[in-house]
C-alpha cells in the first residue's frame, strides 16, 4: 500500500505540472472541488481521486 505522504508528494508534483501547463486556476478549481486550497487540506481518503480525473 502506498503511504499518504507519497500520495501528497505525487499530487503536489501533478499540481505543479498542471499549473505550468494550463494555469493555477485549474489547480485551484480541482482543490476547491474537494473543499481544499492545497494538498494539506485534502482528506486522506480523497487523495487517490483528487487529481486522477485530470491527469
């Protein structure tokens, strides 16, 4: 099983990549969909699905 910390790092890396490609508004919209403003605000149970939909 992958640790929560590894998921956070993966989401942070994905968010940085997406921000570089299409802008911060898209990243912020995905976080907002899950009631968060950053990866630290995400519920650990939601980590897997958070950015999986847009990658």
